[in-house]
C-alpha cells in the first residue's frame, strides 16, 4: 500500500474562485522521497496544505478528490489525529514557532503525544543533533535568522516522528552547510522508511530525491525519476526551472 | 533568590490586592518599596517598569489632575475665588491613584521574572486545563508582536509624510481605526496559522499531555505561599475595620 495517495485532487480557495489545483494524482511509498518544483504561484504550498489536512482550516476552500495517508481518508480524521500521520514544515517559519526556547519548541510535539520525559528528551536531542543546531538549544526561536528558524521548525516536526513528512521550501534560506545537513537528514529519514515530500525551487538541493514532480499553473506537468529528469536540461530550461 | 513561579504568582496577587485596598500614598509607597525589593532580589531590570508605564504617563497625569480637582479636602493651597483648586487632600488622593497604578504594574513584573514555559507548567500543575494555559501563554506571547506591528504601521504612515501631531483629533481617530483594521486582520491571520501549526504537531490529540520539565516546590515556596496570603488578609482586615 502506498503511504501517500493523491487521486484527482482539485482545490479552490473560494467557491467560484480559480482552480488552484487541477486533477492532481500521484503516490509516494514509504522509503521514497519526491521533490516538488515549479514556478511561484503554481500551487506547491496549496498541495502541501491539502495533503497535510491544513487546508480544511480554510472554511471557504473547496476540495474534491482523495488524499489517503496509509490508507486513511484525511477527511475522516480529526485535525489532531492527522498529526499522527503527517508532519509539515510550513513555508513561513514565523507562524509556526511560539515557544520561549528552541528546546521547548522541539519538545512540544512529543509532549502532545504524551511520551514519558526520558523519551521526549531523547527526541529533542536527536532532532537537534540531526540538524546540527544543538548550540541553539536555549535560544529564543523568535530571534533567530530565517534559515535557523527553518531548521528549528524542521526539528520540531522531526520530533513528532510522523510516517509522512512534508517540507515547504525548507532549504531556500539555508547556507551550504545547512542544506547539506538537511539533505543528509532527509536521506536518513527515507532510509528509515518515511515518505518524504519536499517542495524546493533549487533542484540541486534535492537532486537525491527519487522522483521529481513538476507543477505548472495548478497541474502536475510530469512525475519522473530525478536522474533522467535532471539530464533533460532543455526541458528544464524551457520551463524556466534552471 | 530562586522561587517557584507559582509562589511568585501568589506574591503578585497579594501585592496588587493590597494596592487596591490602600488609599494613602504612605501605605502605597511602602508597598512599592516591598515590591521593588522583591523584584531586585529576582534580578529584575527595574528600567523595564518605566518602559511599560511610559504609554500610560498621560493617563496617569490626567487621573492625578482629576483627583486633585474633584476631591478637595484639607488645607487649600491654591484657589480661584472661593473655588479650591489645589488642596492637600486632593494632592494626596491624586498621588495615591498614580502610585496604585505603579504598584500594580510593578507587581505584575514579578510574573516577568520567570519564563513563559514555567508559567504554563505552573498553571498546569495547578490543574488548570492545558488548553487554557496555552491560550493565556499565546496571548501574552503575541501581545508585544501585536504592539510592534502597530508601531510599524504608525511609522509607515509617518514616513509617508503625515505628521500625526498636526492631525486634528477627529481625523486622527478615523485614521487610527483605519490603520487598526489591517493590523487586527494580520494578527487574526497569524493566530489562525499558528493554531494550524500547533494542531499539526499534535496539540490536543489527547486530553492529557506530558511535559519535558516539572516544577517542584521547595520549602521557601511553601513559606511564601503561606506567609504572603496570611499577612495580606490580616492587613486587609485591619484596613477595612
Ligand atoms: N489564502 C489564499 N486565498 C486565495 N488564494 C490563494 C491563497 N493562497 C494562495 N492562493 C493562490 O493560489 C495559487 C497558488 O499559491 P501557492 O502558495 O500554492 O503557490 P506556490 O507554488 O507555493 O508559490 P511559491 O513558490 O511562491 O511559494 C496562487 O495563485 C495564489 O494566489
Ligand atoms: Mg509556496
């Protein structure tokens, strides 16, 4: 069974508004990583919102088609129950950090899962180490740089340890070392059997993904193995993706 | 001195309670002295009180003048004809009102001497539902952000060459309400996104949650929580009778 199954997904932000996602279908298996790319405004973030279930907070939004996570229909899960299936790092790190220290921020998810203290500590330490931000442990997330905020937001989701991970342009503001660490972390998560979906503008940063999905104006233009795709520079060029 | 946040909450409650009961500037000054001494013992930067009170300076002055003028008693210091303007009693009442605001603010600063995480832990360990504790925490957390945004908007207006000091009051109110709208809208949007993010990390997935840390009362905390309320009640009874 595929871990993430998207079937005929359509989405508009308002009834009668433009279709932001048009008939999108694809699947991601556990232990697989796909990268999603496309020009600004093509609907990448909207796709993430739909898969993570965050889209249903928009009461005006109209969604049709199916999103199944581990075979469960996202429409039948409570908002908080969805958190057990999927973790998402939002594009804007500003509105997902609220704790007084980085450590508290990362502990938030495992605390919600009612884990015993020792396990919470373990997850916090592990997430901090994995992303190389142990030095920020006592820092105030609000006062970090953009890239650091992204790393903390990612660490906070990693501590949730969901089977599906959605990352919306987490690497865009990172320096080379940061990108490398995130890439290594994602590869490790993939090896652990997680399904990873990473939205990224910079294709070099996610060249290790198994497949690449290209979106254009709300449609899924293609879904191909990354290697063959990156070789086709003519295609990438004509689509303005290089 | 290190104290449990719950002990500090009790302190703040007692001190502001007393401030509301006392009227005389002498009592209030004593109360202020106690509060400041406590703040200093928690290594609190006193200048922060000033910056909190600054926006209320004109309000305090206004209250002072009102009290001065409208509660005349005692010796008349300044009069227009037979109408007493400044009296010793009026001055004392005015000073009392202003001091009361200062004491309550200073007492509230006791709550700023521990981290907001400890605030949540304190409330939760006192059996306050964690949803409620987080709600209060988030509100307190984003109040300064909200204020900063308001300042930003006002600055943006001034940068466009509008001198707010020269705008007449009627127009100013209309303008502020128009400026306020985007700020409130922005804050609501931010709050909604934050709620989505919290929920997507499992907030409220179970009726209970665990915590990385735990607060533990020590002997001093018990003493503070015993002594402060007892003295406060005694003083209030004395004052009222
Ligand atoms: N809250 C909203 N209400 C209405 N329309 C929206 C909303 N958010 C996004 N849109 C519209 O949906 C379309 C897709 O936006 P989306 O944010 O998904 O793009 P994106 O691919 O993530 O872009 P970027 O690369 O800049 O992040 C855009 O045309 C945008 O104007
Ligand atoms: Mg986006």
